C-alpha cells in the first residue's frame, strides 16, 4: 500500500512492516530544488492500481451485489471521482449538477447538509456531561467532605480523609478507563453506534441525579462508580461516531466539537456552581445533580440521527449504509464516492486482519505493526492530556483558589473565568486543526504550558504584599496555561485517537485509548489532595510542569500528522516504521526547524516523510 521513492530494504523493519527509507537528502539551500522536495513516502490511492475501465466495472458489481442495482451507474461515476478526486472535471459522464456539487464542495469546505451538522452537534453535547460532572465535583469539594464528616481542610483534616475525597472524585475515571471503555465493543456490536450512545445517555442521566440524593460518602462513591462506566463507554463511541460521519477535509474541526463541548460543559458546570452557591447545605447536591441535563438531551436527540455508514458497511448492511451516507453528504455523487472508497480500503484492511474475536482484535492493537504505531500515537496524546496537569485545575481549582486567599464565592467565580477561557480559547482551534495539523499544534503549545504552570506554582510562594498582588499572578498564569492547553492538547487528544485506528480495530483501539486517558485522570484525581498536602501546591505544579516536557518529547517521537487524510488513507501513514519516522524527524525536520525558525536562516523546506500521491500529481500540473 506504500509507493516509495528510491526505497531500499530496511534492516530495522520486521517482516510485517512495510519498508520505508529515505533517499539522499537534497541540498536544502538550493532554490532550484523546491519542486523536488516531495514526500519520502506516498499515500497511494488503491483505485489507481487498475485501469479506469476496471474501476467502473468493479463499482458496478459492488452496487449490484449489495442490493443497490438502481445505483450502478452512480457508483461507476463515483468510483472514477474517487480514483482521482483532485481532477474530477476530467471524469466522463458526470452531469452538470454533479460537477457543480463537487466543485462547490471543493471551494466551500464547510458545506454540508443539515443532518451532518445536527448529528455532530448532538454528539458534541454528549461530551458536556463529562465536563459538567468535573466542575460539579469541583464545587462540591468545598462542601460535601464536611457534610459527610470527612473534612480535608482545617484542624480536623486527616490524611485518611484526603484519600477518601480523592477516591470519590477519582472513581468515575477509574471505572471509565478500566470497565466502561472495554464494554464498548459488545455494546457497539449488538446495538450499533446509535444504540450504544442511547444506553450510555440513559446511564448518565440517572447517575448524576442519584448523586444528589446520597446520604453518605459510600453512596456517593457507588453512584459515581456506575457513572464512570457510562462515561467510559460514551467517550469511546461518540468520537468514533463523529469521525465516521465527517468528511475528511473538515473531520478534525467537526470531531473537535467533542472537545469544544467538554469545555462548554466545564463552563456550564461552573455556572451551575455559582447559581446555586447561596441555597445552603444542599448546594453541592444540586451541583452534582445538574450534570444530567446534557445527557438527557443526547438520549432524546440520538433517535433522529442516522447510523454510522461505516458501521453498517462493516456489518454487511451496505444498502442501508449508503442511505445513511446520503443523509450526511450534500449530493448523491459525493455520498457514493465516499462510501465506495471506504469499502475499497476496508477490504484492504481485511487482508491484514489477523483475528475476528474481541480479544484477538484487541491484541492486534499491540501485535500488528501498522496498528501498533497508531496505538503509540493515540496512547501518547491521551496520557499527555493527563501529564500536562490541566485536570488538577478542572478538578480542584476552587480548592486551590481558596487556599491562596480567595473566599469560597470568589473561588467559584475565578473557576468560572477558567471555564470561560477554555471555551473561548478552543474556538480558534476549529480552524487551525485541519490547516496547521494535530502534531504541529501540540508541539507548539506544550513548552508554553510548562512555563505557565511552573510560573503559576512559583507565584504561590508569595506570602507578602497586598491581597491582589498575592493571588493575581496565580490566576493569571493558570489562565495562560489554560489558553495554551485549549489551542493544542485539549482538542487533539480525543480527535486524534478516534481517527487513527483501522475500521476493524477501531472500537478496541479507542477503548484502549480511553482506558489510558481515564485511568490516569483517576490517578491524578486520587493523588492530588494528598500530593498538595505533602508537596505543597507549588511542588505539585512544578511536578506537572516537568511532565509537560516529557509529554512534548513523546509527541515528537510517536504522534504523526493526520490532517486532511481520509480515515482509510491513514492506514498508509502508519505503515512507515517508527524508527524511520523518528530518524527523519530528528535528522531532517528538526534541523530545518532550528535553522529556519530560531536562527532565521533562509533554507528550503525539506521533504515530508508522508504525502498524498494525488496531491503531488495535482501540484505537478500547476
């Protein structure tokens, strides 16, 4: 599946790996060599391996054999468009209406039918459940420990109480990662993407309400235990569902609505905290219980969404899958092109599939080289989201702000500002994630996150001066850290993990990624109250600032760029061996970056390690 330039055998690659080597490095100071700076590995369209006539025949047979005889001519034309999407004007037989639809799609990348936007937006609302619950517990941490006789501040605070509060806060993430994520495959298999989302929405509507009626910390622990299972199952399915519906050109932005609504849920949760702060002893109950609102909307609205076309195709329901795709695309020619191309690459994936059972497919995520590399990338961005330290703010900002001198009311308002900044700073990434790319955004923002978190921790050491001079810098650097996070790692983590796995292992791969993310979120939530007591808040902030640098190095080594490639073309991106990828980034791309952007030298941009073949062909004609 990889057409390479000047390839040679790679001694480091296993027999299962596609050899990916690089030619002699061009002279990057020679201006005449610009056109030669093409990718070292080409993402090849498999439809170009055969003649146009054969492509049409195969497409017509596909339509006939899968219960779509009325669409045989449409699939013949759509297959030719899929074979050469950049030059669709040269395809014979397209009607003027089809040409106009394809041209409009090319020139207006945000164009899409109402159902596409409705489905993506509804799934994004489901993400608000997690964000809302985080901030509900954030505010509740100021009250429920005293209500249940386990204070963590003041003269009666004990180490045991701090661990209990940590466990109550952490349990939803531990069960999400260790249980919820791994029931995704059977739920998806028997109920489909829509059915699984409905089941988890019901769970996440009931459990927040139950949390508000608990009479002891044991009952609160039990309610959040079940809630975590629902969160894990939802987190592993909703991003996949969104990614499978979204067109490749804007998939990053559309799926990123997940993160936008996570932070919107955080903001709305802080709003709820502020609204109910004066109702007395039941305030924390209302703060926890209000998180049912977005999941209730999700459960009601999912009935009007189409099932994932790729899920239906995977389960042999091609005609029904094509009907779903038509509802999600602006014109039948676009729907047929995307659906047929997905089927072609899916059949390519089947050739590499080693096991059909659940555990066999899960093992493939670690044993098959191409899938293992995507697992490296997904696991890296997921664990990096916890290593960066953002969730010590999301979980405990109100407690942190009260410890530096804010009253409880002021701390709730400062946390509200944190939530508002997350929402506002995430919006620009909608437009950057598919232009600058996932890898670029994370590599740029992690160093700033390290600096701002370290500065915030050091600001906590100031004990003299006016009230404003002591707490102002802390809030400022927390807000700057939040902006950097929202422009990079925040939107990228779930977006990247949902798209990098092949169709056959997508549920297992995403389940593992969600397990990594939520388990480490649970560890963070569990340990921070005790860490803050033993290391002080400054020590805890400094610890996570250091982890930001570790996360940056991991991303540099294992996270590959995926912008504007179809879910199927990503198979070829991850066919490049890890050693070859890291070698290229260290010996070619990093020296160029240092010369060009640090020393400001005028050097030619080096070849990328991966590029789309049709893009190179298109550029060569210009």
